[in-house]
C-alpha cells in the first residue's frame, strides 16, 4: 500500500493478515527523515569557483617554496660562511629571509581567506623574497650577467608566485585588488619622472607631504594650510580683520606699521588701505 509522505519518517516494522488481506504494520517514529538530517548533495557540492585550482596552486607553491628555498639557502650559506667561518650560525642566518617570506605568505593567505586585504603581509613577503635575492646576488659573479640571473631567479619566482596566490585567494573572498607590484611600478614610474623633471616632481612631493602631515597648532589641532590671497592688499585686509585693534581709527597708524611687512607693503601704503577700510566700514 502507498503511504503519504509525512514530515516524520514512517518505517515498516512487520506484516500481519487481516480478513484475508496482507497489511503492513508501520510505526510513526518521532524523528526527522534522513534527507533532513543529512546535508543535501547540492549543499555538499557547492563550492566557490576555482576552489580546487586554488588549493592545487597552494600545494604547488609549497613545493616551490621548499625547492627554491633550498637553492637560495645553499647560495646564502656559502656567502655567509665565507664571511663568518661558523657553520651553525651561517646556516641559521641563511634561513632567515626565506623563512620570513614563507611566514608572511601564510599570514597573507590567512588574511585573504578572512576577507582582509593583507597589505602589510604581502609587502613584507615580497620584501623578504627580494632581500633573499639580494643576498644571492652577493654570492654570484657580478661580472657575469648569467651568474646574476641564475642566483636571482629563485627569489623573484617565489615572490611573484606567492603574491599572486595571495591576491587570487583574496579575490575569491571578495577582497579588492591591492597588488604590491602596482605600488612598486608606481614608485619606479615616479623615479623615472624625477630623472626627467626633477623640480616639478620634488615640488609636487613637497606639497603632498605637507598636506598629508600638517603641523599641529598650539591647542593640539592641526593647523589649516594657508592659501595665499590674490593681492597684497587682500593679504593686508585679511590680517587686519584678525587684529585686536580692528576698526579703531586711532590705532590705524600703529597697526599699519605692524602689518605692512607681513603683507609686503610699505607702511604708508598700508596706512592708506587701512584708513580707507575703516572709513568705508564707518560710512
């Protein structure tokens, strides 16, 4: 016999004969159905796009970090041992930069998976990798471009691969792009601009620094940047409006002598402007 599907699971526990007909004895158990207790297949199979590829890239990066780290360690160990002549200390120091790069890469991945930009971790990861590359260059034959390339390639390859993996993991978690390489490219572009037009570049840098770090005023508040007026007269009248003796005709001569140097005017010219301003306000 067909039973209607219920919200609770119905299980057959035996059969019996009634009036010559077989009937199924069932027990209505007070428990949820299997499809309510088990995760739905669709939910189990639901993953973010590219999750498996991201996992594969992370495993390959781990292999790359071990392989390139060993190559870098051998180069740095030989260079440091030649300077220190101590095996254990040289071996531990040669591990420093590469180990730091891996630590910062793991922290960057953790931040990316949590939905944070991880700017500091990505910057330190690339800095450690480039520092390791610089140490490798010191062990190379600087007169041979081939030797420099061979000693530099492991660190540069790791820096590129690890930073792009962190960026991709951040994209999967909805983090906007904050590539360290874009900052480096911008810095190199401004270095090139400085070489081509140093005065204007340095002047713009000065304005940017002064605007970003204003000098605090006496009360602890940041002092607003002063915008020069159009003319010397306007500057004089602006200073006069803030003066304690503003509007007092009997003090015009003294105030004019005080404010004229600040406005770049002669005292007589400043006195004429102030008398005109006071007389105009009184009328």
